[in-house]
């Protein structure tokens, strides 16, 4: 069975400092990994994904994530945080093998708070 | 390009009443998803459509929930009768193609409150 863990309910960081939002996953086959961001009263917005290839994936708004197969992790990072990055971040995993009942599994989310 | 459209944005009903949510996916996206998001949780899939066919409805509580996607475009999710525990945000998403690697695009959601 697939699962995703986001061990931190909240991450606090000062504006201009680097940020990391952690994610670990479990899947039987190879993983497809995604990061989404959710602003208040809005739907989820796609940030980036890992499918195959380079372990460092770059996405929207200066975010990047590093796929680490040995640690089954896909941490989200940004070199310099902005106050406007404050939002709820979701990691998600899907088994690359596909199938009718193969679905995207989301973590519980991490609230990122960037202080001015 | 217009995103995924959902209506209504908010709905407040009494328990045991019926309620329906509507979704219009991104043009050309043949895969449509309905998710349930409880407060403080990630979205959980209720049903997935490939065109007009429901290919995964294993998580849909079929005693009270139903969905349809006539003509393979717009979709409606219905609850009848609603219970207090159904209070949540109902998200619709769509994706291009049916591959597991395709990212999903989400609508703003419908926040349902059952009193």
C-alpha cells in the first residue's frame, strides 16, 4: 500500500532564509512524487513532480525538491523564503505501475509560516 | 486558459437534506477526479473518471453518494441524505490523459457545512 508522511505539522522560517519541508513515502513499485501548495480558501496548485531522471527537480516559484531513493524521501526546498510562500504544502505519491485503482496519495500537509 | 471550475463555493444545509456539487474540468482533460478534504488533512480520492466511465469508485460511499459525468465533460457529485460527518471541502481535479505521471489541476473546492 502507498503512503506519505509529512513529519512536521508546521515549519517556521524567517524571510530570506532557506526552507525545507520534509516528505517521506512508501510505495511498492517506483514512485511518482508530487508537491502541491494550497492557499486559504483555494484549491491545490501543482508545484513540481519527480517522474524519472535527475534527482533534483525544479518547479514553480523557485521551489525545488530532491528525490532520494535510499531514504525514500522527497523534501521540498527553496534557497530564500518569501512571506508570500506562507501556505499549506502537500506531498503526494503514486505508484508508477498504474492500474485502475492506483491513485494519488496525499500527506497530511505542512503549514509553512514565513516571518518578515 | 480557464482552470477547473466548481460551484457552489459554499453550501450550508440541514442534515438529511440532499446536496449536489458541479465541476467543469479544464478543456481537453479527459480524466476527472472528486476528492474529499477534511480539515487538517490531505485530499482523499472519492471517484475517478476516464471520459464518462468511472474507473475507480472504490472509496465512494455508495449508500449516500453518487456521481455522474455525462458526455465526458462536466461532472456532478451528489449526497443524499447528507450527514453531519459529511461536512468537508469537496475538490474536483482534472488531468490530461490517464497516466499516473500526469499532474492534476484542482478547482477551488466546495465547502459543505451540514447542520
